[in-house]
């Protein structure tokens, strides 16, 4: 026969497991949404604005440290409500315009609630850090309940990500006591990163304008899907265009 203590321990274990699983499921849900966007862009627009996607769940130790540091109540409901970056996704893009495009597409999805948006690109941190941070909330459908789970999304360019990674390594190496000269060099590097992103954005804009002015290419009647090429007769494409023009009028 189980003692009350044994029963309580089992109940706590179940609650903790359900608590952590909800964040795992939230990441699965968001990663699926992002994957769909990536595939859609690759198939329909011949361009994928997303270069890399990384996701992580904070460890229990990291969660506890934040709870103590912020002075939150030590309970699962309090942690669920106040620690909103337990589930995190970092999206890396090529260009700044990609960042805002992806952000808008995610925010427009009906099952996503935007809780907070911090734009460190338009308003960089004093140390030069740039990124777009979103706190989103999505419903997770469990077997016996629906839970609304917070997910933090960070969207940045490759250059921004490289700088942030370097800064993190330096602060870790010096245990946050970084020499003033290194802090200054990091800030100068951040300014260079910002200028580089602006130059690359201008180049990308010119390339896009060139593509828009380019003539019709016969390859447009080839469709790639699931690594298979489907060829449509040019007459078929012409008829579709005429039908679409007719429907518009």
C-alpha cells in the first residue's frame, strides 16, 4: 500500500513531466510552422529567407536561477506565467528585411497571440546588440486539456548572430568582468555589423529589382515538388493566365 508521501511524489513527478512536455510540444508546434514557411518560400518564391533555425528548452537549473534572480514565487503556475523564455527559438536570416517579413508572417497566424515585441534592431542595446525578440503564446492541445504556452522567438541576421555568439563567449570567459577595451572593441564590431547588414540589404534590393525586370523564362513552366520535376506545356500555362485575367474582369 502506497504511503501519502509516495503518492505526493508521484503526483509532483507527473506535474513536472507535464510542465516540461508542454514546452517541448510548443517548440514542435512552432518549428512546424516555421518549416512550412520555409518550404512554401522555396517552392513558390524560389527564395528562402530563413537560413538556420535553432530551438532549446531551458534546463530546470537555469529556470530556478532565473526564478531566484527575479524573486518570483516558487510554484509551477508562477513560473509558467513569469518565465516566458523557457521555450526558445532562434531564426537566422540573410537580410534585415527578412527578419520583419518572418515576424509579420508569424504574428499574423490566427492561433498565435503576440504578447511582447522588442526591436533591438531599430533600438540596439547600449553594447551594440541587435535582434528582434518576440514573446508569443500558442495553444497546446493535450489529451485532457488545452494549455497556452509562451515561446520566445529571436530573429536576427547571420552577422548579428555571429556578433552575439562572440560576445557571449567573451563574457563567459571573463565571468562577465570584461576589460573595458574589449567592451569598446565589441561595440565597434557591432557598428561594423550594422553597416554590413545595410550594405547587403542594398545589394539584395538591387538584385530583386533586376529579377522583376527580367524577361519570362521558359523554366517557369517546370515545377519541382518532393525532388521531382513536373513539366507543364507552355500552352497550358498560357490558358491559365488567360483564365485568371478573365476572372479578374
